[in-house]
């Protein structure tokens, strides 16, 4: 959560770079934003605003050194005072922070007793005052930074600007931060895509590391304070992939990109798929873990491996896995699924598993991310930057990989590929026929509840679909195993309640149809997603038969429904209220 951006170099347009960087990072938090720019006379211009950046213009200040922040509130409400950057009492320490200073209350008390005056309710501001306090007795900034790093508890990334000295330091422990090296200086961001317009050469700071940057130098110190040579890597994608292009919103762009991404997986994934299949076959117990959408992909994996590979693969929500690790051994295989590779609940779960000696195969969409670096083996989804808070293309890419791995284990890889190709064609067709989905959305947009039902493989798809609808449209949507309907859910069905029914022609078909009749008998409005129409449906969306890969087009329908519901209700589907793209706090 929270996006931080910094620039130090020779170009006088830091103001524009930082504003554009923050816009790119805004998916990480959009409660408030702010920028600090060092002026030629050594003073600092700070601007802070509650709310989203929107069409705000860059501050009209020539500067070649500055930092910025877009906030997802943790400590303190949404206000100008709580927006970053924060300063010490003197204004000589200016910082932006991503993470939580877990011992901030104690530090704040101690610093207040020493006379420091706090202007915000944030945990972040204590860092500025702590640095100020240390500076009273020492002018060794390297040492002060070392002390600061050791003193603040929690998962944090901080850029601390010293305007008078024309330099800044970065401290990193937990929250991601990446340094880009360009011909006109250094760019720093929470996420590499924000740096892409300037350079592809990046270094991902490791936990415990810190950096000192001047206009023409970069010094990286390892966790023990020893200088180290940073190993820069070249990012494998272009800046335009991270832009909206002709689309109004990233969410629709990312939904539309799915056929291309899935086609690339269908054509190129075999080597990685067989590596993963071997790891699963050799492991004594495999766990798929993830949060939110990734947790539904993990659940889908359990169904896919059971049905296709005849193999039991466990799954767990990332935040719950900590309580399930007792029996892990060095023969266990953990497969964290994560678009960002930065979700703290998933990372913590992986840390626990690593302590037990388990092998980690990370399936992520972000090269250089924390999970990517912590894993023994990696599969990169190669879905390109996903900016909308609602995960779409990363979900279907994860499912495609899990689906192919299950087929590889079963010795039916070619069969998996042909079903995946059918699913891709079905998604292309759906994308061409969005009017039908828009019409249904128009019919149901004023309903308070939407239920999504499915059995077997369609059950995790129903859960994911409900998340997609609720998080962007704020309509209460719930996914259920269709068989659970009569065990309680039916009580919620009233006249007109929309029920989206995933009803592929597989072993679940007849039983799912019974659910349709049960709902209809109570006045529910059944929207059937199936290969053929049926009298039990009030509305019908044709989904071609893609065998076990039918879940892919089914979920795409829900993605589009969520998107159009958000638009119909006047909400920004890219930035749903209260949420952020990367959840890096517990
Ligand atoms: O980056 P990750 O895949 O680890 O993110 C996990 C969840 O935070 C994420 O899927 C979240 O649930 C999305 N908002 C769902 O659309």
C-alpha cells in the first residue's frame, strides 16, 4: 500500500517526473498525495492534497531533486496533515514512507517528551523526528541512517530527503522499492513500472539494505552496513504496456488483453509447466497459497489437480497458512500465487514455510518482486503490468498455468492446450459481444445482492466472480457452491434477486440445474452461463464448450459485469474505495 517515488539527477523537471510517477503508482493507494521538491536555494516546496491526483498539474517549481507519495491510510484519517511528505520540526528532514512503523507509539511518546511537535497522526512522521533528534548529537548521516533502520520496527520503505545536503537516503525492510538508473539520474519507486518511462535498468533493494543517493552517485549498503555492488537488471517490458492506451480504464484494457496473454502461455509455457509438474510430483505435499483473487486461483488449483491430475494439492489463504505450517518439512512444496509478488500475508506464509525448509515455487507477475526473490523457482505470468485494483488478467493467467500443469502431470498436455485454445476463442467472442452483458447489467444494476453459483471447478470461479463484482461496483455479491443453496443461502433470495449460474456441460450440470429451479421457485432471476439455453434460465449467455477450461470465459463474463456495473453506478473501476492494489500491510 502507498506508492513512493523519488528523483535525483540533472534534469530540472523533477516535479513532472514525480507527479507522473505518482499517477502510475496511484493504484497502490489514493487517499491523498503529496510532493516535496528541493529548490535551488536549498529550501523545499511541499504540496499535499487529500483525495486522488485526478487532473492535478505538477507544481510549477524547477527542481532536480524531489520525492512524492500517494497514500493508503493506516494511521490517521484522510487529511492534508496526514498526507506525505512529512517533515521534522526544522524542515531539514523530509520523507515519504510506505509500510507501518510498528513501534511508532513508543517512539512518538519519547520524542514528544523531548519537545518534538507532531503535525500529523501518522506513524511515518516519527521517523523524521527521530532523525532530527539523532542529528542533534551527530552529523554522521550514514550512522544516523543505520540507527534509524535499526530503531523502526515493521515492514517499511522510506526515502529521506536532506535538502541542505542535496541527497537522499533509502531504507528498506519489507516494503518494496526499486532504483532505476537513467542517463539523467536516479529514479526511485515502489514499483518498477513507474520508472519504465525513464529507464529499464533497475535494482530491487533487498530487505535490510539501504541506499545513499546524490546527483551522480549511488551507494548501496547491505544489511550489515557493508557497501555492495548493485546488480542492475533490465526490465522485460515497455512503458506503453503500463499505460491505458485508448481505453478509459485499465480494468477494461486488462480484461481485453487476456486472449493475447493466454495465447502466449498456450504457445510458450511448456518448459516451465513441466518443471512445475516435476516439482509437484517429487514433493511430499504441495500447498497453493494466495490472497484475494490469488486465493481463489489456489482453490481452483486444488480442483484442477484433483480432477485432471488425480493428485491432492492443498490450498490455503495466505494469511491463514501461518497456522497450518506445523507439519511442513523440507520435502514440502509451497506455491505462492501473487500478481504483485508483494502481498505481505503471502510473503509471511512463505517465510514460515522457508523456516521449515520447504521448497518455494513462486507464480507471480512481477520480476524482481519480494516473492520472486524469495523463491527457489519461479514462473512468471508475463501478463504485463496490471494496474487496475481488481485483478483480471493475472487471475486467468494463473488458472491457465495451473490447468496446464495439471494436464502435464496427467500426460495430457496437448489436450490441455487445445481446451485452453477453445477458452481463448470463447473469450475473444465474449469481448466482441459485450452489449449482451451490458444489457443484463442494465437490468440488474439496482439490485442489492447478486449471487453466483457453481459446482466443482465452477465453485472457485463463482467466488472469484463475486469478488470481481463487489469490489468495483459495491453491490453485495456472494459466490456459493450451488449445493449449499438449500443449506441457508436460499433465505436471501427474493423476487428479482439476480443469480448468476455457471452451468457447463460437465458432471455438475444436472445438479446445478436443480439449483436454478429452486431459485426460480422463490422468484430469483436466473442468468445461466452455459453451452445451451434452458427453460430454467431467465437470461442466457452462451459459453462455448471448452471442457475443463470453461471456467476461464465464465469468469471473464463476471469481470465485464463488474466493470459495467461500476460504470453504470458512476464509480471508478480502477480505484475502488478503501482498497489498494498491493497489500503490503497486515
Ligand atoms: O498481488 P496479489 O495477487 O498477491 O494480490 C492479492 C490480492 O490482494 C488481490 O488479488 C486482491 O484481492 C484484488 N483486489 C482482487 O481483485
